[in-house]
């Protein structure tokens, strides 16, 4: 039997609150990948599952002069495990001079759809400060097996002002508690994937990596560290063709997790996860084009099939053109 997690989860999800039967948790808390754990790996918990959040790790904001920039991305992704399709989703990002929005949705496909019709949506919105998206609100809703998982957060200046999660976190003596300090100076999983690269050169560069990002997903506080690996050339079935920067991605739990969980130990020790970042024209923001992670039963991959990114003129210029 298999315990399955699939989707766009912002974190390694331990489905302790779900029934002990095999179940698929389809998560949309920011672009990520999912993979399947054999039941023996999860035997110490209920339906345990592992997923790594695909987050770019560059949150540094260039405080210098930044020209107004606007762009839009319309992307579609497929998820595979050991080459077998297991899910698909889409991601729409709008970046304006002073505000942004990002929304994602998706569902299981193929064999997994036979077991569960899981689907979900996620989104973040907020302001743009120095070219860097800064969230003021984040939501994620997952529907699976006639159950709903819902996360909502309100943020200001990187601090969580209010949040709710359903179902609530199960308290356990082994759970590392989330403190008030853990909810300050953080970013939600969706906004974390919108990586503004400082400087004036090509954003598809080593500077897009070599960062650490503090993430809070409503239940768990964790860091994602990235390091530059190489530059690759890609060609989507529709849209982008050109270079991407490949970053190694490392996970470090901070609070809201149980150290004895196999999923946590697996992720913390993982050293082969990669995220490939591609640019949104008209901005200095790069976002995930591909994510790959080794699993106990094969390579998990989330990759864009469509990556249509376009620059837009500043609103003032667009208004003048209309007149």
C-alpha cells in the first residue's frame, strides 16, 4: 500500500490528522512537488507523506533606486513520479508597480485520480516594495476525500497578524511549538516563490540562489536554503525558451513539527533537491520552472509545460497610449 501526498504544498506535510487508510493530500500552498512514500516508511505515523516546497530563497530587497516594473506569467505544470504522471496545475502571477497577486490551482491525474479526486487552490496578494512582492494575505484550500484543509493568513511587513487553520493542529508532546517570534520576519509559501534578484544585471544568474528564506505556512515554520549549481537551457512546449538558473534546495525545520517523524528526518537530510528558476520579463523576479526531488520510489518532478511570461508597460505609460 502507498501513502500519498501530491500537489503544490509549501511544506513537507505529515497527514497525521487524516484517516489511517491510504490517502492523498493534495496541497496548494505554493508551487512544490509531491511524492509517494511506501507504507513501511510511514509506519510510525498514520498516513505520513512527504513534499518539498519549491521556494526560491532570495528575499533580499534592493533598497536602491528601482524602476517601475510590471509583468505577467501564465504557466501550466505537470507532476510526475518515476516518469508516471500524477498531477497537473496552473499558476498565474500579476506584478504591477505597487501590488501583486499570485494564484495556483490543480488536481490529481492518472492513477491517483482513481483513488481520489483531490484538488485545491492557493493564492497570495500584497504590495510591491523595491520590486519585491510583500504579501498582505495568503489562502490555501485543499479538498480531498470529502474533507477540506483550509489555511488563511493576514500579514504586515513580514509579520503574521492573524491566521486560522482547519482542521487545527493536533497537539503532541513531541511537537516543537510555534512561538510568537517564529511568526515574525517570515513569508508565506506562495510569495516565497516570487524571487526578486537584486542588482541591474541578468536576473538568471548565481545571485538568484545562495539565499535563505524563512517560511511560515500556517502550521509549520521552516527555512529553505538555496545554493547555486549551474545554468541550463530550457524550451517549454509553449512560451519560454532560454536560460534558467538551477539552485540546490535544503530544508530546515524550525517549529511546528515533530522531530521523530520520518518525513521530517528525510527532508532534513535531503541534499539532491533542485529548483530551476526562469524570469518574468519586465521585472527582476524569477520563479520556479522545474522542481525535482529524489524519493524512495523514484524521481519526483514538477515541470512547466507552458510558461508564457510577458512584460507590461507601467500603468502611466499604458494610460497615455490609450489616450
